[in-house]
C-alpha cells in the first residue's frame, strides 16, 4: 500500500498555507510535502539534492502542480515527470488560477491526469480540495511503481 | 510544315490574316511620324477604326502631357534606330479615342522601304496586369494588417492570462484568510467584527466574478468563428427549459416563434441568447406573470430578431450606456449582476456584422432587437481573426 502523501508544488506562500489548511481540514491522516518549484519537485520524486537518502520508490499518491512557478514552471515539470521512467505514471493534477484554454490543452497534451482551476471563493476551494483528496487518495488506484530501466 | 506563299496576292492574304491574328496593337509610322499601317487590334485598344488613324501623327495615341517629349524622342530614334523594348518597369501610358488613358508596354523595331525608314511599334495593354498588381498590393497590405492584428491579439491573450492569474490569486488569499479569521477567531469577534469579515469576503468574491466575466468577454472577441445554419427557435427552447429549471417559482408566459433559422456561430449565438433571455427572466421577476416573447420581423434588408419582456424596463435616456461593460441600470439589491451581459451580447452581434438595440418603458418592459450579417448585404465576410 502506497503512502498517503500528497506532493504540493506551489510557489506562493499564502496559497501554500491555504491549500495545506484546506487539505488537512478535509482529509485525515495525510502527509503533505510542499515543493516551491519544479526543481524541488524532481528532487523529492527522485530522492536527490536535499532529499538524498529518501526511499525514492515511495512516490506520493498525487502531485498537485501549480503552473506558474519560478525556475522550472508547471508545464516544464510535467514534461520532465512524463519523460522520466521512474515518475512516468505518477498522477498529476494541475491546480492553477489559469482558465486559459491554451494552458488546459498544453497540460493535457503533456499528460496531466486532471486540470482544476482554483476557485476564488474559499468555501468553493475547500469543497474542490475535499473532492480532489477523496478521489486521488481514496478512490483512485495508482499504477504500480514502474522500475527504472536504466 | 511551313507554308511559303509565292505570289503577291497570296502574300497579301497571309499578311492580313497574320496581322489580324496578332493580339497586340501593331502601328507602323514613317520618318515624319505619320501612321502608315495599323492592324485591327487598334480598334479594341484605342477605340479608333484603322482608317481613322492612317495619315495621322503617331502622337494621337500619346497622352497630351507627353506629346512634345514624344516628338523629340521619335526624332532621336530615327537618327539611330534599333530594337527597343519599353514597358513593364516604366510607367508608359497611351490615350484612347475617348481621351481615357491606359498603361502600356511598347516594343519598337524598324525596317526600310522604298519611301524611307519605317518604325514598327507593338503595343501591349497592361491594364489587367496593373489591376493584378493593385490586387496583390491590397492583399499584401491586408496581410500586414492581419499580422499586426494577430500581434495585438497575442498581446491581449498575454494580458488576459496575466489578469486571470495575477488578479485572482491575491483575491483568493483575501477571501481565504478572512475565512480563516472567521473560523479561528469567531469567539473573539463581536457582531461588528464578524460583519466586517463578511463584507470583505463578499467584495472579494464579487471582484472574482467581475474578473471572470471580463475574461469571458475577451474570450468572445478572440474565439474563432464557425458559421453554420443555426435554429434559433430550437436554441431558445433549450435555454428556456434551463431557465425554468433554475427559477421554478417564477411564472412565465412564453411565446417562441417557430422556424427562426439564422446563419452564424452557434456557440456565440447561444451565449447571446442566454444573456438576453436571462435578462428577460431577471427583470420580469417582479411581475405576477412574466410574459416573454421571442420572434422576428422581416424587412427588405433581412430579418430582425427580438426578445421582449414585460419587466422593470429601463430609462431610455440611458439607452446609449446599455451595452457598455460593467454598466448597470438597476441597483444590485433589486437585480443582481455584474453588468457584462449586454456588453457580451453586443460583441457577439458585432462579430456577426449585425446591430443590437433596445426600446423600453420603465415598469412596462423592454424589447431587445438584433440583426445578423445584414450590413454586408451578401453575407460574405472577411474575418481575419476567424
């Protein structure tokens, strides 16, 4: 059984606090790891950099990925994840303010599993987070860990 | 096999037929500049009969403004005759019998005869070519304009993305943390404090709605148009069903004209109709029985569609403000809304080269009219942004 870890990629501290609060409020016994850009996401997933020594087979149940981030942005991160054997099948949910069709199309083309627009209204945001968490942590069955061939 | 005529009469026939078949005008003049021979094409080119031209100075075919010049050029040519082609690059013009001018290319050759040197001018009419040049130029200009338009559209897109992301994010934080404050410090706040928080949240949510509306409005301007025949009657019935489900308590008498089929973009027309019908619903909600009518009137210029209600109406003095973004005719307590609906309708109708307007009387209702593709007459549109 995989862990109940959610990896949250979010560069804005206010948004991070609100999202973590919403997730904790809606879901019991979850572990939330926060990354602030794509580089930190890849470090966590591949157990490199500050995460060296972590068991890299222990992948999160889902990655909630913001699109607009410094250094490696959301789409570049998604591309990197899909191009890496180890993380190729990781469920990725785009969680963004953007309602742009081009972002939605690019996200799905690059292999996003879901695209969620963050509602302005916090109550709606709580509701969306609850549904997201319940689905990806409780309903969805993730693919078995894919061993890197290299 | 090449036939060679051997007797003079046969040579004459071949010569005449040959010259008659040449598509360009052939004009032969002598050393003094008098025309001694023309082929039949001169009639088509210049509007003269061949016999009108024989014996005339060749300058009769040259525009008045350059006749003097032509005489000296002609004298110079006779002193040193050679084959010459003049035309495409230079702006040569010839004049017709009726005085009108046209662009030409001229090839010159010379020969000798018992009566002296002869100059043979072969004249090509470049009117079609110039016309094509102009079309190409127009097309080029249009392409340049479209490219600029595309750039502006791209900028708009970048701007709307920035609005979407950059303005919504802080609003979410305002709303989110005031909710946190309410949840975690509820006991420590008095009624006034709680009221303040509610006001902050209401305002943040309203601003979120305004931003979303603005983004939707810009999307309507940017989206590609796909025009087909659209059954407006069927579309209206579908929207009406939706409205009835959304407002089950409102009593509405409906009249929908059947068979209204228009040419346009179905997705955009649906948005326009939804806005007009939801306005009709909203502003007639105060009536014991709302009456909403959707129909058309025909005129020689085409069809005018209308949506009529018996609701609150508006003051015609402000009719010019009706279709502006964020313009409202009523206060938000009486009729909620962001004031973007009619601005959206107008943009959609504009994209269909149509017109939208309204008439009303306060407390008696309003009628909104619109036309589609009427101004152009033939319905053919040049629509660079799709």
